[in-house]
């Protein structure tokens, strides 16, 4: 299914020129990324935020409706040390996230006439991730390769896919700085089709079985509570390690810039009114 989504998104972007759009904007975003999942139940936790960046193209369909194709890259991070509920589990992770998405955007007001407008957006995306831990020497241990929950050898647990779909949802405020330049402050939530961005989802596998099948390193990263002073030993097989019914998600929050590259069609540029009614924030 993911292959068809990916092909569909690429085909859509390649055919954007067929739209009778009047303007095409180049866009860039920079901000923070936040994760929500089995290691962090809150979606906005600034102690664990990391940077996020994206670039793309915003195509005007009407003066208030746009379609945006965008590539985003970010790092997600979380640690049980900030999670009182599971602090004794002592797990943590990083994950690189690469996302391609196509979204529809709706602006409440026409920025050819007003200086500022709120906007909302929603769409569909393709996500690639890869959870890992960082060793003291800076080397990375990729957790998906360790099968920490018995993927590939325990019951019917299959190795999880490092590619999945996502649904971007968000909104913000956008300002017209000049005829060609627009700025925006925005926040966007990503609902995903996986519970393994953090490598945590179901239950613990028997310690001896895991060591036999995947080695001591897999045991060491499946549970790290025994490294804490007074920590508990490795849990019994079947003990919950995560919640498979609650998929992982992440959030991007920050600012973006949009610059007009090209204008199409015969529509004449609307003359921006200079009076207070148009240059000030619109009255709702």
C-alpha cells in the first residue's frame, strides 16, 4: 500500500503544472520537532524537542486555497528519565524522520487584500524513520536490527517496516510582507501508521530466548532498568513494554517563509488597499 501512496504523491507533484494555478511559491520551514508515544505521552515537551526543517512548493488554486508538496526532515528524541510513569524502565531513543507530503491549505482571508490571515491544512504523507541509540563514543545502535520485542522469531511478530503513511494536520497565522514574500507561524501534528518510531510497542520477550536468538546486545536495549541504582531485573515474558493500541505521532512547530516564484493566468494583480481596514488584521 505504501508503494502506491508514494507513486501517487510523486505523480501528483509531477502534474502540478496542469493546474490552472495563478502563483507558485517556494517554501521553507524551520522549527522544533516533538514526539508522542510510549516514551512520552505528552505531545509538546520542550526538554525533548529537536530541530526540524522542510522545503517545498505552494501552488495557488484560488486566492485562499493552496496545494503544497513538501519534504521534511527531523530528529525525534525521548527518554524515560522524563516520564515518571516508566522512569524505572530506563529506555530512550533517537529517530531520524524523513517525510514527503501533499496537503491542502485553506486561508480564512485573501492576502492580496489583507495583511494577515489564519490558515489550516490537512493532507497525506509518506514517512521513513529509523530508531537508534547513541553510544558514549558517538556510534549509533539501530534498534530495529535487534528485534527487541521478538520480531521475526516470537509468536506472529513480524519485523516492523521503517516506512509508513502519515497524516499531516495543522494551522497557523500567515503575514503578507510584500507582493512576493509571506511569513507564517505554524504548528502541525503528524498521525502515523506505526507504533515503532521509538522501537517500543508490545510486551517483553523471555530474556533467555531473546539472547539466544539475537544476542546480549538485544537484551541490553530491550530493558535498561537494571542499570539504575536499585533497579529491577529484566521483566518476565509477557509483561507490557508498550501500548500497541496507541500509534506514535510527532509535531512540528516553528516558522516558514514563502516566496513567489511564478505567476500564471490572466488574472490581474489586485491592488492592495492602503486603508486601515485592509492593512490591519481583519475583523472577525
